[in-house]
C-alpha cells in the first residue's frame, strides 16, 4: 500500500482545522501531525485525529524526519518568516493566502523554493472549485462572447481581524479567480478603503482593476456587511454569468441577456432604443459535479510534492496576487490614485536596493 507524502499542518485555528481534515483525507498526503503553540488547539487536534503527533514550535516539526511537506495556516503576518524557515529546512510548502504581506517577501519565498527545487503553493482555494472551472470553460470557449467587465463581492458580518485588513483577508480570492478566468493580471488599479472599527485597519475596500486587454474589473470586500455575499458577475457581449458561492445547489448561472443593435429586433419606441436594445433571455443553471475544493487543493499539493506536477496556484501565481494587493493598498492610502502594478516591481528594482530590498553595499 502506498501512503502519501508526510505532511504537517502549522496553525490549528479556524482554517487549520479544515486543512488538517483534508491532509488526512487526501490520498497524496499523509497527516503526520499538527503544530500550534496553544495547548488547547493541540488537544483538539488529537481528539479529532487520534494518533497524530503534535508540536508547539516549528523548530520541533522541522527536526522530525517524517515531515516532508508543510501546510502553513498561521496568521498572514507570520507567512514569510515561518514559510522561509520551512523552505530553508528543505520541505515543500503550501502557504495559506496571502502568500506574504509584501512583494519583496513573496519574491524571496519564490526564489528560495526555486533554488531548492521545492514546491511552493498558495491556498487560493477557489482555483480548485468546480463552478469556477465551469465558468472558465464558458469564457475560454467564447460562450459569453467577449468579456467586457466583471465584478466580485465578498462580504460578511464578522471574523474581524486585528492583524490584517479586509482587503488582504478577502481579496486574495477575488484577484486570484479574476486572474485565472481572464488569463492575465491587472495593469493598473485604483481603490478606496474605509476603516470604522479599528484605526488604520480598513473594514471595507472598493477597488477597480484594469487588465492589459482593456477588461475592467471591480471588487468590493467588507467584514461589516448585513449579508454574507460571495458573488462574481462576468458580463460578456453575448451572455452573462453569475457565480454565487453561497448557493449550495445553484452556484452558477448563465444568463442569455445582452445589449444589441436594434436592427432586426423589432419596433423601437425612442431614439435611444433605435440604436440599442436590451435582450433578456433564458437562464441556464448547469448541473455541476460538486467536490470539496480544499480536498482537491491538498491533493494537488501532495501530487506536486511527490511527482512534480504543476499546480495553478503556485508561488508565481501567489506573487502576482500580492502585487495587485500591494497596488490596491497603495492606491487606497493615496485617496484613489491610479497605481500601475509595475510600480510595485519598480520599487524592488530601485537603484541602491538589492532584490531583497536591503541597501546595496
Ligand atoms: N483559503 C481560505 O478560504 C481561508 C479561510 C480562512 C482563513 N484562511 C487563512 O488561514 C490562515 C489562518 O487563518 P485562521 O482564520 O485559521 O486564523 P486563526 O487565528 O483562527 O488561527 C491561527 C492559528 O495559528 C496558530 N499560530 C500562531 N502562530 C503560530 C506559530 N508561530 N506556529 C504555529 N501556530 C501558530 C494560532 O495559535 C492559531 O491557532 C490565514 O492566513 C488566513 O488568511 C484561508
């Protein structure tokens, strides 16, 4: 009988519980144990997974030879330092989103993984979701026509964090999905952020992204909203699509609606109607074989670490998302100034600094 690659989960908080369950369930990974400095969390892990090891520090984990791969589910502020420690100990690494809090740190993690031929993967879970794959199929096959714009809302009431803002907490998902759907990364962003609860930590962010192809995208994230919303709308010049992740049985709709020239579409009533008429048609709700995205994600990590298979959420994908988050943050801090994504890169390459951001000797 073959077993999966020996894997440890670092951080057994809200999300670590889900990741650990799936590391135990995936055929390509074997759950060796869980690390958390909080004793009550370690006890909880043992109660759910009897027989696993527990550790209170990452050093102890990395001294365990049976651990070949690590899933990092600690707060975002620790991703870089703990992630670097994992890579330097020659272990494959999956980091929860965001990959890191700065472009420089995301670059350094990528470089370290490349230099050691290790897998670096980011927990952008939605790229393992069946409705997102289905939507990508519609876009790539031209079913929607040419995509004209898209927008995403990720809203809820609660799980207000102290260590990161709503943008960095939620928007990695939206940006990662949008980049994947369009097959490109934004060229420019402009954004506004608003903080109400904790000074200096935005609870709400509105951002507009412009892709090199000219497609416009908008995102709205908030953790002080009356309704839990996970909605992405993609408008094509022939059809439109809605991905509603809150709906368990009908997550994806294709709406056969659009705007067309009035020729051949019947009588017109006003001068405006003479030129353009809206067309409201049928809605298609495809039957989608649902699977747990997190299980597919962990399985992809195990496969990549064992066989070197490619993953859609590798370190480079994570880096691109961090660049966009950084640009949005910068624009929000400067009252909506348009920020080119290249600017985040230029800072790294600025004269007098090394690629690690240190002042050159
Ligand atoms: N992919 C998703 O959909 C998704 C959803 C929720 C959270 N997340 C991500 O998961 C990560 C954790 O979020 P959470 O909501 O579970 O947070 P959390 O605060 O509930 O849990 C974090 C855990 O990490 C532990 N921890 C802190 N420092 C540690 C260290 N040095 N070594 C080991 N353990 C340590 C804490 O004790 C805590 O148990 C974040 O990066 C977050 O962005 C991802």
